[in-house]
C-alpha cells in the first residue's frame, strides 16, 4: 500500500509499504533521478518471501512533494528519520542505491543509525558523488534539455543489454522528478561528500557494486570497504550501475542471505 508521511510543513513524502506484517523489514532508498519504482524487481519477490519492503521517494522525486528547498544530505537524511519515526520502524535493513547510498551513510552518522540493524550500499555515490566537470555538464543539461540528459543517464547506467521498452520505462522514471530538484541533487553530489561519516557506521554493512559501473567507479566501493568496519564487498561481474536489476536474481539471493 502507498501513503504519505509529512516531514516538514508543506512537504509530504510518498512511501510504498509492501507486506506490512512481514517478519523482516527492508527500507529502500532509490538513486538519482529515479524513484522507489526502480526496485520493482525486488518488490516482485521479497514480500512473497515474508519481507516487509518499504520504498521511500525522496523530496523532489517520484510521487513525493517537490519543494524548492531541502536538497542537502543532512535534510534528506532527516526526511528519512521522519519516516522511520512516523512508521515506528526498528531493527530494519537500510538499503541505498547510488545517491540513496550516500543518504543512507549520512543517516547512519547523523542519526546514529537510528533503528538500523544492517546496511546495504548498492553502487553507492560514496564517499564522493560526481566530479566537478561531470556535475557541471549534467547541471547544464538538466537546466536546458533535461530529457536529453535523462536519455544519456539511461544509456550509461547499465552494462547489460536493455530492451527499448525497458529503457523507455526507466527514462520516464527519471522525468517524474522536478527540474529544480534534479539540478539541486547534481550540485549536492558535486559539493558534498561522506568521508567523515564512514567511521561512524558500526552495523554490518554489505557493499554491492558493478565492476563495469560508469557512473560511480568500482574503486569507490573498495574505498568504502576499507573505511567501513564490519563491511563486506561483493563485486558484480556483469553489472554497471544497476546491479539491483542487471543481476537481480543474484542480488535478491545475497540480500536475503545478508538480512538472515
């Protein structure tokens, strides 16, 4: 079922909550510039296996409200805290993809991992996001021809072959975002990093990263593995930036094993 959670006056986030009675809870944070719908191929199978799956659209993206402000890692992490508190979540696994991984890392540091028992980082945009030249090019495109930018994102995202219809679906997910929120996150990924947050993570951490990732290089996953104690890194040999889809059966199996 889907519903809205108020995170500050005038700002409501959309939450997809599947199998609320499930025995183990996984909270999914999507990547830029997508929405919770990117995890369709997790939501198809995990709830049937007894898991409660919660997908949160961050502010500015998917079905959530799209205010003009609040696109910092601190504020986005605080938004997640508001949802966790509203739903009274505890002992859950927090899984973040790409920018959602950076938000998850900031949440762990800023909110002492409130309620989180395990962390999953999927092709995470951490410890850093975009290099300045990449960010500035994306920013220029986002502000002048956003559909073209989204088409480029779609084309570089996956290592494996995608059908035309799948690419079109993925493209449309990105266009659900607002132009201003899209641009603001590019600036955030350029100007912010999570280096100082990494030593504050103490829960078991599972790092998944495609070795062919053209968006966030695999070397960054190795750096995360070095800097987060109690972490394990599994390289995905046949994935780019979309391991959750490109090797979905393996991803879902390893996720279940990690959650226990």
